[in-house]
C-alpha cells in the first residue's frame, strides 16, 4: 500500500468516528472530558459506548499486566 492510501484510510476512519459521535452521542466526544462523560451517561447509546471503552481499557491493562510483569 502507498503512504497516501494509508493517510486517506486514517482520515476516513477519523471522519466516520466523528460523525458517529455527532449523531449517536450528541457530539460528546468532541467536547471537554467532564461534559462529554455527563452527556454520554444521559442516554443509553452513550452508556453503551462508555461501557465498550471501559472494556477495551480493562483488556489493555490486563494484557500489559500479564505480558509485561
């Protein structure tokens, strides 16, 4: 793959995530941390997004704890 292709894929992923944030979480991810968390906790879709983020964080922490002792 060419470097320009990888850059375009990265930009596309960023735009898709930004649009999902705007439409599903009311733009919570693009605001400040405290306001974003409060907004996301106020609706079920935002709660699901936060739950997935916590699971990913937990898996990463567990992985680093197991493999990098």
